[in-house]
C-alpha cells in the first residue's frame, strides 16, 4: 500500500509545468480544507517564492576529529584513584612483611609451647617496650617486625628450657597524617601503621586536575624525605611506595608544571605530565607507542603563541623534540575504509577497501554471489547519494504542496488520500541509492562499469524474485508472475487492462537496478511493445491523464526522484500491496 500511495503523487502534481517557478494563488476553500500545519506550510512557501532558486548544495566538511582542547582528553592517572574511599576509617592491610617498623600502639601475640604453654598479648607501650613474665621488658619500638621476633625468641630461649616461641603481629596502630596541596580532598586522615603514600592519596581522592602525578613530597619533621613520581609505578612498573608513613607525616601534592596531550595514532591517548628533560619520544612511551595504522612520518604539534594557534610538522628525531605546557601532539593514522556487503553473497560482512576499489573487487572478497543471487537488483548505498536524496525529497515535498495549491478542487475531493500521501512523504527515509552494475562478467569486460566505492558504502544483493509490479491506471494493480520475453502489453492485459483515465503516452518502467525508462509507443495494445525489456522486479507505472499541460521530462524527473528515494525499490524480495 505504501508504494501505491507514493505513486498517487503523480495524480496531483504532474498536471502543472514548472510549478515551482509559477505564482501560487490559493483558493480559500482549498486552504480551509487543510489541517492547520499544512495550511501554514503552504503560506510560508508562498512567502519564500521570491527567494533565489539557485540550487543549494551541502558542502562536505574537511576536518580531523580532534578534541577542542587538551582538557577534553582524559588526564592519565586519574582512573587509578576513581574508587576513592569516602570514610575516615583506617585502611585494613592484613599482610605485613618483616620490614614493618613497630611502634606504640602495635600489638603482638606470643605463643609458648613445650614445658611451659601460654598465649600472651604484648602491647607496645609509650616507652616502646613490652613486658613478658619471667623475662622482663623488651624494647621493640623502632625495630622491624623481623628483628623484634628474633629478639623475643632469643629471650625465650635464654629464659626457658624446652619451650618454643611463636610470634605474630595481631593489631596495627593507627596513625594520623595530613594530605595537602593539589588533591581532591585535602585534610587530616587516620590510617593504619602499614600505610604508604599511595594509600594516603587514594583515601584523599588523588591529585586534582591541577595536581601533579610526578612531584609528590613526603614530609617528615619539616623535611622532604622522599619525592614520589607515580609514573614510575603506573607506566614503568617500579615500586614507588616502600616508605611507610608515620604519625605526623604530610603528603604534599605539587602543581603540575607541564601537561601535554597526545591523540590519533597512539595506543593510549591522553594528557600526560612531561618533565623538563623529557622529549616527544618519552611522551610516545607514556602513550604506549604507535598504533598499527599510525603514520609515523606525519606528526604535528599544536601550540598557542601570542593568542594564535600554530600547527607545526615534526621533521626531526623524536628524542630531540622537547615539549612545553599546553601543547597538543597529533599522530595521523592511515585511513581504514570499509564497506558492508549483505544479502546473497557467500561471505557477507564488512570488508576493507583500498584506494580505487570498486564493486567488482569487493564482491569477489565476499566470495562471489550465492546460487540464488539476483545481481541485476543489486543496491549500492552511500553517503553522497543520501545527501542528494535528502535534497530531492525536500524538492518533491515542496513540489507536491505546490501542485495541491494549483489543483484545489482535486485536493478537496480526495483530501484524506492527499494528506496520507503527504504524511508518507514527510516520514519517508531516503535510501542513498546509487545506480551501479553488479554483473561481474559485464564489469570484467568493461572496467569502466566498476563503480568506485567509498568508506561506509553498503552493497545489498537480493535473492531472485519472479514478479512484476503494476501500479497506476490498471484494473487490478499489484504483482504478477514474471514471464521471460513478455512485454508491457502482456502484463497490463493480465491485470485487466488500462482504465479509461490511463495516460498511454507516458507509461514508465522502473527497473530493479533503479533505472527508469519511458515507453515511447502511443498505443501499446494496438502495436504491442517489445522495445523495453522487463526484468524480474521491474515496476510498471501508468499515470492518470491530466487536463493540464505537462512535459514528459517533468514526469521522468519525478519517477527518478521516487526511485532514488528508495520508495519503490523493486529489488526487495517482497513488496506488499
């Protein structure tokens, strides 16, 4: 039914010649019969009639898809602290190695087995000592866990005969530290005594947008005892958190000095901190190197000088190129163009194309046609054709409205049908179809027929169909079985013949490959018609006679527009009445 509605368009607008170039004079009764939105659209079109009729084309864009600024590229390292601890509870670390330094607040468990058996809790006092019955005080504060265990065992051996000592750390002291500088949540924090700088940064949310990941100071007793570079851990895998924190320590995150962004043909795009002595080669290492399709000889640096954006090509060795804050590095990638092949081919899917590849090469890559393929009905869709179809659809819509205005009486009489057609036209989605040859033998013999493909193109090969479609002024429009060798007269006769209102001078054939033809004979019943070959899936359209003068050229144009819009694609396997 949908296709029929679209062909009804011809009944209303083919009767006027060059309608858009004529003055629009609306009948009041006609205007009042239309819905408000349609009437407003017609009136607005009238206001625009004196505007330039020069065809407007959509200018293709020429650009690379890059962020507007470096700030839009993710800062490397931020994700490591994305799971920020939101409470001030101590971080529980169950595993402690022998290097852990004991202090006030830690608790040990001493288990004695043998002639004397007991379990003792040893709390380290403020003076750093623990008290063991029959042994006395042992000073453990400042000793490593391993050294403390050795001291306790030696003391047990000296005091008891036939007794084995087993020592474990059962409770870890809390410490109070301060995290300050450029972090998301600076302030005092309570951690356990086994914590390091990373634990402190994690609980505070990590460096802020302005904070450094490479210059973090651990301050103890007013002195910087360690400067931490998180890149050593994040990128190079080196342990950077060997120093355990103590109560009173301060972690200060310095501001980032030099942030440089890199994108394009690198494995890990992002914004990185670059130290003064680090080059573009180091930045590429941070970004995990080039991608497989990177153009290593096409690297550009964008920088702002005196309020102007300056883009420079890199022509020297990467290790000699040093970077400044705010610069953006772009590594061009070789374009990877692909097309999609669907339908009756042996291996449907998406295929890479090289410069100059056409339908022939891609169909072969897809394994050729399957046994039920109907190559004559092949469809090629691309973006350029879609742009053109959108313009054609807009022109068809305007032309239809104009024609309604020039035929108010007809529009009023068939108001429901007219509005239905108008809605269909508004809601239709152009296909972006391109006429192309899909017969591989024909292309092989004549390479000029090999349609060049573009990135994103889609090839659709339908299965074989065995119907002809008859629409318009025939007694019984719809489908009819295809019979090889028969002409238009045969199919019209089998559909009950033409109606009295049929325009036999302008019968059109829309073939499944998207090409339309006009039957030139004036009387197909008297003379027969064999000059136009029909194919399975061809559409025969018989327009209605018009009282107004029109040209075949105009009608031909409308047929082509409808074909390009994909409204009547005969190559589809099934079209319902």
